[in-house]
């Protein structure tokens, strides 16, 4: 039983909102942030990189597809899919979009909204699809189109976010397993529960009731993305770290966990899952929470102080096109401030000018490829061995009669370092209360390249 505009209130104990009773006596689950009447979405369009709208969902009124023409214009002007402006104004409408898994989600709103609310909701939609279908691709969405519409109907009610917690959704809508599909075909019944989940009326709506496991486990992955811009002289222009603590928890009953860090003062810009008790963090810098069941992001943090960001790799690059007919490339890569950890999955991407028709390179480690369509030179190094520094040298050729003006491409670097948090963040203790069993607990650290750029 729902209302078209549920009320909300701030929970002083937890990091999200507290379900508040409506006049009908039901508690309503909301997004984990303040939900006001301004949080209204009229339509959502799913668009592939080719510009085809392969799925759309409307609430309240039907919005014409022509509103997406403004988005297509911005998409055509963007150099890469990630560079499309997240907010686009279109007459009386506003288009708010995200790009994930080679899919654009474009939300249309016709009133004043807070864009971050809409962006967070669309990311929650993509995360839910990933949990249901194991991947969130165009093919997976088309293969499970009925479940997709059922999920969107539950997650957004009359344009307002309603049930967004995965535990609630899995009780309402069964995941599309082979058995569930067979039962649906035989009985003709949809996989939507007619009973309101018990946890939706609980003070802990993010955790389902009656959870039991033979093996009780809790795994925590501290994943950090390093965003760096280095100029042609090797100086650091900007350096930031975006980190997440990803959890995979399978614990019986209603456990209460607390996590402490060796150096929590590093975390000055943080956001939490609604299960985290804010008062405990503000007073003791300890994460105290009753975890959801399964996968979730416990905490996200941002470190922007350059003196606290260690650059884990160095790149010395020389790319010039002084000769109108040929260009020269000389790139060296090596580890730096990795505390002895191995740098793996290293890939160097060099966008070439459109006049380049081919590249002839010599590499000491790894292999290179040149795509004549996208004009990208890609060097796949793999693992960097401590005693063998990877280098790539060679020349680029131009088309007949074409001349390349002086170009200074920006090199993109990808890498992964296991068992290292480049910020220095470390978990000190992880304790469990309210349950008598002893679970298996594990913490893993991963550092990856985010937007790592080297200018030439």
C-alpha cells in the first residue's frame, strides 16, 4: 500500500533516513538520503553508444523521445562517451545522464531537482541490474525485459524513489533463475511477491530477516582509484584518490560489526551506507553498523591533498611530430612508491593524430597494437618486473600527401596493484557483537588507475 508522495525524516543514529509512518500506518523505504517533493523523475531512457533508445520507462506522463535530441547533440560534440555533460537543459525539461557499461541512462525531469539525487538513483539502478543479471549490458537488459520493468516499477513510484535496497527488492521480485522462468511459464504468474517484505517495516530495512548460513563469512575490499595529471616536464598538476570499501557479507542472524582504522584521520571527505552510525564515527572514528546481506559499498572517501597522494608509477614520454611525414615515440614506464608490491595489468594508450596511418614500434616488454580506425596506439605491458624496465620506441607514418602539425597527445595509463592502498589507509580491527559464532573475516587492498594522464 503506497502513497504518491511519502514523507521522510533524518535518522540521527544511522547515515541514511528513517522510514517514517504515513497516515496509512505503513513505513516506506527510501533512498538513504533526504527525499523531498522536488525529487521527481518523469522518464528514464536507456541509450546505447550508437544512439539507439532500446528501453524507456515513464511515470506520471509520457515524455516524447524527441526530448533526447538535445542529448544526442551533446553526445556528438563530446570527444569520448565519458565527456558528455551530465546535466543538459532542454526547453522546459532537464536531462541528467550517466554512462556505465557502454549504456547511457538519461533521466528526464520537468521541475527543479537536486541532480546528485538523480545521479545516485541511476547508479543504484545499474547496481541492482548487475546483482540480478550478473552483468548490466544491453543484451542482459533485453533478455530480462520483464524483470527490468518490474524493478523500475518498484524502485520508482510515481516519479519518487521508493524501494532501492537490494534485500527488499529480492524479496519482492525473484531473480531470473532458470527455475523461476520455468515456473513462470508453466503457471503464468509473474515473479512479484504479493506479501510486503518484513524488513521493509523494520528499523533496519537494509537487512532481510531470518538470515542463516552454514559458513559465516565477511570480506572487505578497500579499492582506491588514483586520478593524476602529469605535465610534460614530469610535474604533478593534480592528484586525487577516490576510494571505496566494498563488502561481501554472509552472516547469520543480526550481527553488529565495528571496524576501526590505524590512521582514520586520512578520511576527511567521506560518505557512508545508511547502515553506518554517524554519531559513533564522529566521536570515535569507528565504523559501527548492522550490515546488509550480500554485496554493498560500506564507505566511499576522497583524498585530494597532493602531499598525501603517492604516485605509484612513473612514465617518461616523448611524442613529437616535428617532421611533417613521420612522428617519433619514446615511452618508459616503471614502478614508484609501491612498497615492493607488483604493478600488474599495465596498459599505455596514446591517441594519435588523424593523419597517422601506421606505427612501427619496438618494445622491451609486452606487445603493441595500432587501431587505424580509432587512431589509438595501445601498449599492453602486463606485469612490470623489478629488473626489467619496459620501454617502447618507434616511428609513426602519415598518409600520402598529408602533413601533421605539431601535436602533443595525452597518454592514458592503466594499472592495478594488489595488497596496496596508496593512501596508506589500513584496517586495524573488525569486531562482531550480538552473535556467538566466530565468522571468517578478510580484508584486501587494491590500487587502480582512475583518470591517470601524462601530457607530452
